[in-house]
C-alpha cells in the first residue's frame, strides 16, 4: 500500500504577495521532473499545495519552496526606497 502525503501553505505578504508569487511560480512551471505534485494559486494570498507518495520528497519540496519565498521577500525588501 502506498501512502500519500500532502501539505498546504498560505502566504500573505501584503503588497509583496503578487511579486513573490510570480517569482516562485516560475520555478514551479519550469521544473517538469519535480517528484511532487505542486500547485500554486494566487488570490489575495498565495496558496501552495504539495502532494507526494514519499515523505522525503514532500519535505524537500516544502523546504525549497519556503526558502524561495523568503529569498523573494528579502530581495524585495532590500531594494525598498
């Protein structure tokens, strides 16, 4: 029997939300060999759903995604005028 693991995160970065979404979603779209099913959506907040049959793949994707979000946020903050 194969177990399925999933995670869902929601990010609200106020006025930076769309810029962060555009940044991280590009990585997701151009990574077809991703061993997880990753879906990203933007409404007022970013919603990311990750699903995998292997816990280490889920954890790795979740960690990478969270690091990308933090890096995007930090980059936007560093050029704040």
